[in-house]
C-alpha cells in the first residue's frame, strides 16, 4: 500500500513582495508525522510557514495538501484542512478560556457561528486533551503563558484539522510547559493521525519530537531527513556556523568555546563523572586533557568538545598498553591530575593505574577544579 502524503512542496520559492528569500523547497511529509524546521535566526523558517498557510503568496513552485494545490482551496475548506498557531501573543478582552478555544469551531458552525451541543462537547473534550479543562471558565487574560499556549492549541485543534502548523510554539514557555505542549503534539499525531509542521529554536527538543527535520540556511533548504541523519556534530555546527562553541548531539547540549592552550591538568573521568570537572575547567579557562574514555561513554562527546586532548579507546574494547602509555605521557606533560571519582570496573582498571602512576611520581592529584589555579 502506497504511503499517504499529507503535505508536499515541489520547487517552492518563498519571499516578500516578489523578492525570493528561499528557493526550490522540496519535501514530502507523510500523514501523522512531525516535521520541524530548524536553522539560524532570520533564515526564513517563518516565511516558509506563512507561505504554506497562505498568509504569504509563493513566488514559484507548488504546495499541495494531499494531491490538491493549496491555492485551490476555498478559505472554509482550508480552515478544515489546516490550522495555525503563531508566536504572537493573543490578548482577547473579556473572554474565558472556553470562549477562546471555541473560536476554533468557526469553520463548522455555519453563517451565524452558533455552537451546537456537538460543538460544545468537542471544545470541552479538546480542552481535556490539552490538560486545560480546569481553567475553562477563567478569564483568558488572567492565566499564565503556559496555560495560554495550551488554550490556543485547543483552539487550533478544535478546527479538527488534518495539518497543524506552529511557529515557535515554545518561545514563551518554561521547561514544564515546553514538555507539556510537545507531549500533546506527540499524542495528537499518534492518536489522531494529525500531521504537524513547526519551527523550533530548541534543537534538542526538535531532535526528540520530530520524524523529519528541515534545515534552512542561506537561500535554500540545506538538509532534509530523519533526525538521525541531521543531528550530527559537524552538520549542526555548519548549519549554525558555530565558531565559538559546539553542539554535542550525543547529549543534546550546547558547549561554550574550549579553553585555548596546552593542557595543564589531566582529568581521569568516565561514566559521566568528569562532566562537572570539564565545565568547571572551561569556566576557569584552564586547558585540560581527558581520559581514558570509551567512545560510547556518557561524557565522551563533551570531552571532545571541551578538552585540548582526549585519550580514548573504541567501545567494548580493552584498554591496551599503548593507550595507557599515551595517557601517562599526557599526565607528565600536564603536571597535574584531577580525579573525577569515576568508579573502577573490570574494563577501566587502567584509570586506577594512571592514578598510581601520578602518585609514584609525586604529580599533584586533586578532586575538585577549584583546587587548581
């Protein structure tokens, strides 16, 4: 059975007043999937979203919902196919949260906009789905940003669309409400086969929620594909032109620029225990080396981003004598060791040997970065 595509872009060119900003956009999005647009500020993510929601006219190319061009839908038909949640802060006067959510029923209520019993039940059930039922009777202007965003999401879902488009929906939210909102979107795609197209600044969240990622850079779509193909250290660094730091895709973390210079301390870590030391040394601008780490270790990606040198071995392989000798030579060059307190197990006994090596040569050993100058 052929896969059903909810939305397709073919050679789409978008921009303002006839001036092209992004050219030749092409992708197909299956029904019930989540596509996230990522890229630098000002790259044109919002322009793409405004074009596919018909707030802006396309300059060239075609956009289709299923197999019909979006320009051929009437306004009412379009409202039943697609709903939109933008970043602008809505401040309706003298309206309850129920009233605001109920505005989403307008494509279904007829000329006079009167809610039927069925409409009322749909609004109530939608507020329940977005965990906002308890605030239904409250004044919309008197609730928090996180609650407001859930009510606006309910309004969009009350349209019963096939496609939901959101522009930076987490912009004003704290971490709790970010998680709530994205969890709701996941539920809607899996339970209701809703197709979601959104933009996000938080690329760690984009990786976690998305089925597909579209990278916008320059005047074109720079990459398109599943998260596993996009979220690689070199791709994200190039997308955002990272020169003063890095993004560690294995941990979904942003790291500041590594300290410059010859390493002055060797951090013996592993199992994540070295992470606080790496960041403390980075803040002190004290260059360091790290090891001996397995390449699948929790902290390996951060060590590569922040350390001047990393002594490592392949995952699930024994630490050989050549690697131990390399680490010992590095310790001698550094002249100090920071013991991060990583547990010693069957496979990393060599790190215990490194500590003994430093003690035998009266090399300074500390347990905390604050002990170092």
